[in-house]
């Protein structure tokens, strides 16, 4: 539902970028960047998502503006779900793990998952 | 009485309006799908933080070549899907059939590689449950990682199976030359679904396969 027919050349360019980004993210995972490792992985995934959504899913070309409201609503609600779940996990009282788990291997470095 | 137009449902004035309604309907569905997968992603991040060692060990146990190959396969399938939509927009029947078949083929390759991975994990007792075995210090907590792995890849694979089914439906219609530049909403809308499933995998790949790889 774009109203315009996008050229195959554009699609091929997007496809090439996606392939390069996939190999890049797999390569970067083998470098020790500390906290930047997951940051790089998610940043590249977000760029790839944007490429797919904007070009392959025609978000960039659609003349139905309401589509942007639908997309934004989906992402906003996802952000709310994640933000409020995580604030709860970080700030609430400790959750005691089920019995056999911490005894055998206490591998958690997160205070809420440690027994009192 | 207005003259009836082929493929136009009675509640719509024009084919274009019908196409727009279907398009927005699919986007609304995809917004709910964001929430569906988003809930699992949120849980994944919490447990990855809590049991990072187990998640890193579990992730390294997965075969990176399979994950990378499947990512490339899905990206190619999105490319062939968008070319099928392009062929529908321009009314090329052979292009539609060819690109739909290519997309179905790549989707099936993805599921095949996934099946191979699952078989390996079953063989190695890495399926959470009574028979679970994971050598090293993470005998118990690695089950959490593999629970997320099977839940996320399982739901994703189910979406792929549904996608291939929808493509079969499109293929039959394309074969019968039912799609014209004015009337091809089905290809366009199922294309959106296929690309969305690709996007879910774009996030699953780094989250499941690329945890702490450098160590």
C-alpha cells in the first residue's frame, strides 16, 4: 500500500546492507568490548529492523499516515511494558528462588534473586 | 445498482479502500504481535541479567553458523517476498510465482536448519526437564536459558509455518492470475507479516547466539 512502486535496485541495496550488518554483528560478538557488546548487538538489530520496516514494509513510502500511529503505538506500549517491568525488578523486595536452585549453583549476581 | 467489481467486498466502496483497510488491519495485528514477543523478550532480559553466566554458557553451546545462516536465509526470503509484492504491483504473473516459490523455499530451509539445531539439542539432553544435562557449573540455571531458547524459537518457528501456509494460499491465487496492479492486497499484506517475522528473528539472533561470544 505504498502508492508508488519502489525500484528493485533500492530493494537490492537494502538486502545488501542487511547481509553486511548480519556478518558485522556476528563478527563484533567475538571482540571484547565489555558493556558495549550487547549495546552494539542491539544497535545493529535496531538498524536492521528500521531497514526492513522502512523499505520492505513500505513505511517510508506509504501515503496512509495512520500507519505511523499504529507503529508508534506498538513500540510505545512495548517500551511501557519493558520499562515498568524492569523498574519493578530492580527496586522491589528480593524474590527468593525455588529451593534447589541457589543451593547447587548461585550464579546470579543480581541481589533480588539471592535468598535472604 | 453499481456495477460489481471483481474481488470487492460489499462493505467497501473501492478496491483501494479495501486494500487500505486490510493494510491497517495487518499493522494493528502486528502491534499486538510486538506485545506478544515483547513479553518474552522482557522476561529474557531479566533472567539474562540475573543468571548471566548460565546464559553465556548456554548461548556458546548453540551453533553460531546455524544462527548466522538462518539470519541470512530469512533476510534473503524477505528480499524475495518484497520482489513478489513488486511483481504483484506491476502485474507480472511469472515473477509472482517465481518469487513466492523462492520465499517458500527459503522459509523451509530456515525451518530445516532449526529442526537440525533442535535435534542436536535433544540428542545432547539440553531440553529443559527431567533428562536435562549441562556439564559445568550451570547444571540447573542453564535450563532457564534453554527454556527461553525453546519458547522463543518455537513461537517464531510456528509463525514461520503459518507464513509458509499463507504463501501457499498466495501461490494458488498467483497461479490462477488473480492478482492485478489494482487488486493484489493479499500479497502486500501477507508480505508485511513475513517481514515482521523476519524482524523478530533479527532480534532473536543476537539475543540467543551472541551472548558473551568473545570469551
